[in-house]
């Protein structure tokens, strides 16, 4: 009896928090999983499912706040959502996505804002976009003791320069630049690297070239791991569905159907029923 109770208590304990060294050590050994989350409830479900990393992505600008792109989200909004996600996780490594103009202006600004993600947002790491242009910022943030995840390929904060949401690395010059940037980010201290919307063959070359894990999103299966936006994965965001997304459910449709049933039952006087109603207080 005592043995069974002890086993039950152990099974209820949360798994140890995924660490940066654990992520780096997974390269070549197992595939890594990462999903976005932007609120406490979603983070709890994603965390319970055993995902390695949760990214509080600047994509919340679009899927949570209704903006047309990621550029409008602020540091305060990112910190607000990161705190909520951190409260909902026990196992996953929480990564805060540094928003547009929170690290590009100066190295000092980059370090300060990265530190806010850990100090105020309770994240364990930050992510920022770019290659050669942000190497100084990456080095300084890492030297300050803050783990950094890089991001190359389709970098949404640069859509004005890229001309929209387009596949990157389609000619040899662009491929060479991606390889150079990936190696440079690794040498600067990044612990992992998101590769977005680049040909699978290019992502494979980068994955084989760098000593840190690559996390693909629209970059093929050769990457060391994969990431998707949770709202895309479960069918909650319907403005558009990128080609690289696999929808595992259609929660948006199911939510609407549930709300319609609720509306109909209220209008017909079916809800609330006796089982949803409190009886009279005994006199």
C-alpha cells in the first residue's frame, strides 16, 4: 500500500524543466518540439502534452490582437503574455520573442529588453530575428547570461524589406548568406536557430553545418526540431493557413458549433436546466 502511494505521488510530480543545455544536447539524438502559446490556459495544455519549448511569439499581434502583421506588438504586450504563459508551465522552456524595434536600435537597448523578458516575463530565454545585423546584440545578450534563440529565413519583422511573406533562400547568393548567418549566430552564442520558410535542401545544409539545433517552420523534416503556431495547428486562426501548416483539429468550427447550441438552448428556454440551478435555501 505504501509503495503504491509513493508511486502515485511520484507520478503526480511535474517533469523537470527543460533547460538550454538539454535542448543543445538533443542535436543528433532526438527531434525537438516547439509550439507557440500566448495565455495561461493554452500554456498549461501545451506544457502537459510534453512539448520541449513554448515560444511566446510576436505572432500574437496577428492571432491574438488582430493586427495585419507582427510589427505592431509592443514590449509591454509581449511581457504581459509571457508572464501568463510562464505561470502556466512547469516543464517546457519558455522563450520570449523580442518584438520589432526592441533590439535593433542599440546593443544596450537589446540587453535591457532581453533582461526584462527574464526578470519581468519569467521566460528562460529570448528569440530575435536576423543574421549579421544582430550579431553584436546576440553576443552582448549572451554575455549578460541570457540564452538566445536565433531566427533566419522568412523573418516576419522584415517583411517590408522582404516584400511580403515569401520563401527565402531561392538562389545561390541567398543560400550562401543563410549559411554564413547561421554559422555566425552559432559562434555568437545562440543555443538554437529557427529556420522559417526556406527550401528543405537548404535547411538540411544549415542543420548539418551548425553545431546547435535547428527548429524548422516550413523548412522540411531534416531540421533538428519543428515549431508551429498553436492557433494554426488546432484550426483557430482562419484568416489564412500557410502551406507548411498541418491542422490537427478544427477547434474554431467546433467552438462556433458549441456556441450556436448554447444560443439555441437559451432562446428555447432549455438552458439552464434543473441540474444547473440552485434549490431554495431551507428555512
